[in-house]
C-alpha cells in the first residue's frame, strides 16, 4: 500500500493517455487523491483526515464515494485499527466512525467457518446503527451484506432492501449486495440475476454507476458454461453497455478502474479479446483486486499475464506477422 501511495501521483502524470504502462508502474488497489491522505494519516494513528473525508461525503450525499471509501478504510483497519479505536473513544456517536466500525465487524466475521452464526449475532447491532443514519444508504449496504452472510430469509432481506432503496433508489453498492444475495440463495438463477440487474440499469440516470450492474450480473454467470451459452446475447449486451460507460470517462481514471478491470475480465471470458485489450489499455496503471482475485491468490500477476497475452495476440495479428490459427472469439472460460 505504501508503494501505491508514493507512486500514484507520478503514475497519473505519466498516464493521462496511457499507451503501454510498464509492469513495474502498475498499481494494485491504488487509492485516489481524496482517500490516499486519509490512509497515510491513519497509518500514523491520526483519524482526522478520514473523519473529514467521510463527513464531506455524507454532507454532500456522495453515496457512491462514501461506500467505496468506507470499504477501503475498514479494510485498512483490519490490520491497523489504532486510529479507529482512538476515533471511537473520542467520538463514540460519530456516524462516520460507526459506519467504519460496522463494516469492519462484518469483514472480521466473514472469513470465519462460523460466519453465518457470528453474523446472525451481529445483524441487530448493524441494523440498529443503520436506523440512526438518516438519509445515508451506505450503512444499509453494510446491513445487507451482514444479512447475506447470515443467510437471512427472503422476508428479512427484503425488509432491509426496502430501507436501503428508500434512501437511495439507485445506489450501486446496495444493488450489488442484493444481486449477490440473489445469486447465493438461488445459484442457478442466472436469468433472474440478469433480470434484476437490467431493470435496475434501465431505471437509473445516465451517469449512475448502477448502470454497470448488468456487467456484475454477467460476472456471476461466468461460473457456469451452460449459463454463458443460454444467456450469451444478454452477456454481450451487458458488456456493450459497460463499454459505453467506460467511454464516458477519461483514460487512466482511478474512479473507473474497477469497472474497467471487471469489463476486461468479462470480455476475455466471452472471447472478445480485442475489446478487452482496449479496456486493459484504458485502465492505465490502475489494477483492482476484484475481479482478478477470483481465480488466483495473485490478482496483480493474473492481470499482467492477461495483458501480456492480449498484447502478444495483437502483435501476431499485425501486418507482417502470420496468424496463429486462433479465432478472435475464443471459447468461454479460456481465461
């Protein structure tokens, strides 16, 4: 993480229009310009920049940024929690500190073999904190994640979902949590997942991040070759929609990094390799663990290998290089 802090600014300056970012300049899960100072301060035990950042997102109703920053700060607190402990001791009722504490509590229980039972015990406290959060939907995203891990019944999950969308009808994080719940509770319901995601995207404003939800649903379909065959047209449509969203943002944009990484991954799995190569270029130096961690414990290595493969194929297709006998649209699951 420190490497990312030190090199993010320089990498951005070099990659306003990225062409070929060297492997050594690629950054995994690099924070943006707003989050980086908060994480650096937290590493020194100072919670004030994190408190200021989250307070700003709450006051400005920047719910997507708030959700993403809360997730990153909670992940940091898993290994370095002193700053959060001091914050909570100093301001025990601070809604931003409570948000991070709730997200951290869910994270810590998620990897336990007793996840469901531990999260069942935690859900009432997480929901109670969300109920005091006013118009903020982000604590409800945490409640939805906790309920999913606790294997809550449909009625309970729908009650929490209603509270979330009442506060923000198009919040991406809450929709992702609902999509994950649907996929986990009905593993073969790929069509239903796509239905949910497509409806949410169609109803959302043009600039809403939730318009990328069909791509996330397509990602869930990639676990099943049969689902890819059955829903191939819809998966391609989800990728096409995400390509349009990507085109609306500048190259080497940290905010769009997860969308572009996921889009490149899905395009590769669908065999749309030239389009994947373009998204890999547009990511610039910004690699996100998700989705590359799905297949390996080395997400950065997976990204770099995928990028090297598509670059090699592009060189082989260039004039003067004989074809290698490989179709442009390879079989789903090649990568």
